[in-house]
C-alpha cells in the first residue's frame, strides 16, 4: 500500500512540475499579412505575455478581447505585458478575422491558426482559452471561458508574476 501511495504521489508531483514548466510548442502560425512565425519565438523582452486563443464566431472571445482592449494601454505601461491573440478560425471563416480586429480597434499581435495546430498542441478544447507566460516564455497559468470581471483577475496575476511571485497554483 505504501508503495502504491508513493508511486501515486510521485506521478502527481511530476505532472504538476510538467504543467508549471510547459513552454510554447514549436508551431507555425500566420500574421495578418500572411507572414509565418513559429509561435515559440514570440518575444517580450522578458516581460509577461498573455496568449489568447479565440475565434470570430465566439461571442465570449470577442467580449474578452474588447474588455481587455479598454485597459490594455495601462496594462502595458504598468507591467510591460504583451497580448498575443491567435484566431482558430478555419480557412472558411479566417477572412472575417481582419475586419473583426479592425472594427474593434484591437492593438494586439494577431495571428491565425487555421489548421488548429497550435490549438491541438496546447490541448485546447474550448475557447476563449487564455494563457499567461512568464519572462522565460513558460506557461505558468491558463484559464478557459470569460466572465465579467475576469480581466481584473488576469491583470492581478500579471502584476504578481511581474513582481516575481509564483502564480501557477492560482485558480
């Protein structure tokens, strides 16, 4: 019995350690100009990065990105955070991405993942899906869905991360 408990505990610890040290996979996405980039190469000079997976047909996704857009300049000034929004619209609906971005005046880096390779690599089943990356580009927090006020928690976590605090156990 002790042996079984020890194995279970070791497995749980290794899963936790893996989740805390997960880095972005090497997956190619496209910007709105059609240029490709390996998403693992995004940079923010050692500052936190918010990665948001969204789609034009996802109303909570649009609401989340619009809500953040209202306060994004202040977030950038205060923490240096960068938001990278990656559309998972397929090739049939990806033509709606640029008009959506422009009509909402989003000042984010926008990429397209029309084959949903990044979505699969990050094991995303539902959107909006938001990740926070630390200065070493390790995924330290993730959340699915959006509700009013969740942007306040998001910036609180970014501030904690910027201050050197561990946020991986935050819910």
